[in-house]
C-alpha cells in the first residue's frame, strides 16, 4: 500500500538566503476565511474580541493578538490565522477552512522592500504599507496578499499551486537586488 505524506507548499524550496535577504516558509497554523453576514459586523467583532482579543480588521490592516492574526482580505472579510475558528463566529459570519489553500512565505532583510518593488505594483513606503498594514495585490502575475510585519519584514501569501513560481520569482528579484548592492 502507498504511504502518503503531507508536504508543505514550499517543501524542498525553502529556506533561501541571498546576501542579507532571507526567504522562508511560514507555518501559520489554521487559516479560516471569515466573511461577516450583512448587518452582523458589530456582533462578529464582539465575538472575536471575546475569543481572541482582536476585532475584524479595517481595510488594509492586520490585527494581532499573540500568534493569532486577522488579516484584511476584502470588504467585511478577513483571514484568521494561528487558531481554530470559534464556533460562535459562525452565527455572524461565513467560515471557510483554507488551511491547505495557501503558500505563505516570509521575506526579510535589508532590501526586502526593493525585492517586492520589482514584483508588485503597490506602494511599499512605510506610510502606505508599513507595519500592521496589508494589501491584496499581485506579485508578478499571481494574486496575493502582502503584509508588512515589521521594518523590512513581509509575509506573502499566494495560492498553494503557485508556491514554486512565487519562490522562483522572489529568488530572481532577491538576486537582482543583491547584485546592485555588491
């Protein structure tokens, strides 16, 4: 009988270092999309506040409490990461387990913003995409979520099927940024 083994999206591809830049896979734990039902936004925030100590995020924001993150993902929608969604949320929102749907990587080091600037059309300056902020955008040709976790630290999420392409594109951009520095 064949024995199946679970693999992470970036298995065998990461970690990767190019000069001062590092790219690593992130184990977020459970990922659940939380889409508030119409008129239930305030009630949903109360349940989230009681369960996790955080609210649904404002547009382009990330709310954090310990290892739990609520990442803005669209109007009245967030990705809840790092914890299994409480049953009480389902009264006020549609919940969808997306734990296996995403490849999640962390890009950090001096020049990380320069790497992303080669691949995404968004404004990466700290006033626009600084710590605690997020954007739904594209990275190269892939739909993505880019979240700034700190100075020169970014979390990038793409659909799992694009993990190898994401790593390739980021590696090429990392090499180009490092080549300019040398």
